[in-house]
């Protein structure tokens, strides 16, 4: 028998994730020690490892992996997903994550994010937890209600967590290569990182350049890496005009390039209302349609 901590170490699955899968999906039924601690069997570890492999190696959602486990391991159907109301559950997590970030509580921040990723798919977690928290942080900072150091800590902490997920998802060679960057001067790249991670989860090969990328150095990488799509995020409208000039030049060199543009700088721009065959403006809810841009 294995303690929860030992099982976590052997499997490489956070304790909070194991407990979330146990409580929500009922895939394991730990025994209790005389002291009341959970004890997992070899069979429990086998099931957990199966779920981990299906998620990381095959790209399945946790709910899909659980259904597959039920088919292969005969898990009783009455123990399937115990899904709480999405609004209520995410509201609680948003408040908790925001408070932890404002208190500089790194350990609790990681536990809260681990719990969210264990309970929900990446897209849902991003849309209903990460985005609301980031908007709240930004609004509070602009209103002068939180300090600059709190805003920086929140942004960098979430960026660190998103960056760590890049290595998890395999690349599908049949999908096009995507170049992702923020233009010269633009340093806010959390939105770009999030969209790039979404693309990687879909199997796209994303070449992530990050913030403040010089235009003059892009032509060579586009040609050498056979780039088909270019994802750009801009929050400051001062950098839009120069970006659009570069896009026009890039299309003249390669008419097959497709551009995926996002960020607050485009919310009220005239360009967004102008239909162009090679440009698509994507909000978070439209990410699924990126390939059909």
C-alpha cells in the first residue's frame, strides 16, 4: 500500500490532482490507515498512471480518459463524473486564486491551479479561471487598488505555469507551422502564450518568439521553417499601425501566409471590421476556428 504522497512521487502526479480525480470521478477507492490517512493499492496506481498516459501521450481530456478507463478496467458507471455547476465552481476558484496571488502565496497558487487543471480541461480552465483573474488583476492595477509588484507577481506566476505546459503536448506533423510573437515594443505576452499553448494542445508546431520581437528578423525564419500561420497579440494600440504595415509587406513576399490577430489593441480598431482573406481577428471564444481562418 502507498501513501498519497508516495503515490504522487512514483507517478509524477500532484497530490491535489489525485484527490480531485478521486472525488470527482471515483476512479480509485483508497483504504484508510489506522491514523485515517489514504492508502492506495497497486491497482489504484495502475489506474492513475493509465489516466496520466491518456492525457499526456494521447492528448485526451480527463473526462475522455476516465470513460476509456471505465471500458478497459470495468470501473462502475455510477462512479462517473460528479460535475458541479460550472459558474459556482469557477467563481470560487477565481476568488481564491486572485487572493492567493495578491498575498504572494506561491505554494497555494500552484495548488489552486493544479486543482483547476485536474478538474477541468485546459480550454475551460483558461477561459473561466485564468482570463477572469488576469482581467481582474489588470483592472485593479489600473484603478490603483493593487501595487505594481502585485501585478508583476500575478502575471509572471501565471506565465510560469503556462510555459511549463508546453513540453506536455506532442506535435502533429500534419498541422501547419505557426509563428507566434508580439511586435516591437509590446511586452505583454500572456495572451499570446495562452493561445500558443492552446495551439500546441491541438498538435500545432508553434515557434514561440514572445514579446518585443523585431520585424526585420522574421522573414528568414518564416521561409526556413515553412511557416503558414502567424499569431500576433497586441495590447497597446500604438504598435498596431507598424504591425499592419509589416503584414502587408509580408503578404507581398508570401501570399499564402495567414494571420491570427488578438489582444485589446484590436477591440475598437477599424481594421477589425474590414474583411481580409489572409487576416482573422480571434477572441478567446473563437480559438477553435483558428485553422479555418
